[in-house]
């Protein structure tokens, strides 16, 4: 019997080769992103926001939207680095915590702005920063490259879908 590994890079290559419509590339990239480990998901988000952040900012942030997320960002800033990392992991893993439920009620655009601001706080070391020399898995590298290859509108769509799915919707049954 032969066993094969269905890595994210294989799924991504297959998905993008099959994607004939622009929306297909967004859906495929989003699906493969969601198959990454939680830590690789967080790393891809951080790199995407820090590398493309200046482009994302106008699409993501707005005073009204950010005010809704400010309370959550303040809570994170008051935590230890270990607690901050655990909260981010809980959001990505859809763990049912009070923080994940509070995040879950935000609009998709507010969630996009939340992660942008979180990446800015990480750069300033006000929130647990990315470890120096962090190395992606091969699959994480592939997903980040796929996101970079999309046009701006598609990049925003992927990031919006990814962050919209994080946390827990407290109103879902």
C-alpha cells in the first residue's frame, strides 16, 4: 500500500490550477490557508499585514470600525506575552473563550482592522512579536506566496474571509 502526503502546497497548486475565475483563486487560497497549523496561520497573517499593510490600511481601518475593536486590543496589551499568544491561537483555532466570542460579534471589516492593528502592535513590541528568525513551514511559504500573487482586491478578500472565520460566533447555534 502506498501512502502520500496531501500537503498544503500540493492542495494549493491543485486548487490554483483548477481556479479559472478570480473568485476561485480567493476561495482556494482561503481554504488552503485554513488547513495550515494555527501558528503558520498567525505567521502568514503577520507577514501579509506587515508586507502589504500600507495597502491594506485604507481598505481595513476606519475610526468607527476600530473603536469597536479597541476594547479587545486594550485587553490584549494588558496581558503577558504568553497570554497574548494564547489568545491569538485561540482565535485562529476557534476555541470557545470569552475573548473569541467578543471577537466573533465584530463585523468582517472590523476584524480585518483588528488584525491590522494587532500586527502594528507586534511590530512596536507592545504585543508579543514574531520570534526573530521564525521559519515558516513549506506550506506556509506557499500560501503567503499565493496571497502575494493575487491582485489587491483578491488579497483583501482572502484576508477578510480568513479573519472573518476566526473566533467564535456567539449567536451561532
